[in-house]
């Protein structure tokens, strides 16, 4: 019911929850692809209402063997997230609390993820903000940089980012993309269709990549591009 209220709020309010709400089918598909395992830590540095963390919890819960200590660790020591907007942090805290995640305290911090580096984390699932006018492409590049720096070696990330992060000219963008190809195995790019976000016309992609140990070799050998945008029409219905 609570998820339903969040979704309705996102679709009805032009600004507000919409910019923090990733449609749940998108989240569930991403989580299935990344396939987080029990024992891994899962983090979302721009967690919004907590959709990625909840979906990962549901996915990992199905792997549980019934061991009480394993279940406790899954609920209390696996998930973490940040969001810069206090109201949204409250929505996320309630969302996770209703599912029994955390040990009475929310694993979500109200802070700017970019203000300091933490981690390392085994799995990062996130949709950093790009719906607000004040957010420049530079901020999205900063988020990508932040994610790359807080990943554990062999850690997996799936990040929703707009087209301009992939194509924007200039030293900053090119440098980060080069680092992504050289130090990470950027193995899959999913081009998402327009019409599935609450802000119309958003052109987004999901970048899937794995952090590799330091090496002189370039880590990305093959990049698989899956285009779900060309000649496709989807709506929120």
C-alpha cells in the first residue's frame, strides 16, 4: 500500500517525489540482472524512496537458508543509502522499516553523497538525480566518479544516467569515461526507452560495470549495447 501511495504521489506531483521515484519494473529488472548475493553489501548513494534497496532485499531474501544469523545480517548489515532531501529520507526510512530492514534505526543517511567517500561496497544500484533544472551534467559525472570510488574490487554497479554523460565533450567527461573503460569492465549499456519516467522526454541509460583490481591492461574488452529505445514505444501504463 505504501509503495502504491509513493507511486501515485510521484505521478501526480509535477515536482517533488517524481524526481526521486524510479518505476518499479525498471528497478526489478536491473536487480535481476545484477543478481546481488547474500553476504554482499548493497548501497544506493541517491536512494530516493528506497526502491533499489527494497528490491535487492526481496531478491536476496529468496536465497536465505533459514539461518537466523544470516537473516539478521541481511536485515541489519547489508543495506545503506544516502539522500540529500530530508523529506525523502523520511519516506525511505518508513518504506524500509515496514519491510523490517535495519535494527530499529534507518540505514538511510540524510546527506550529500558527494561530500565524502565511504564504502567500499560490493553492489551499487542507483538512479542519481537528473530531473531538476539545477542539476548539471557535471553533477551526474560527479556521481559516476563517486560510485567508481566507493566500489569494492570485483564489485558490481548498475547506474541509471542520462545520454549526456555518455557523449558530453570536454576534459572531465572524457577523462571519467576513459577511466571507466580502462579500470572497470563496462560490459553492458542498456538504452532505456523514453516515456517510462515521470518527467517526459528523459533519455536515460543503465550502465552495468564491474570494478577490477589495478592493472596496466585495459579492463573493458567488449561492451554489449542493448537498445530498448529505437522503434519502441512504452508508457507508464
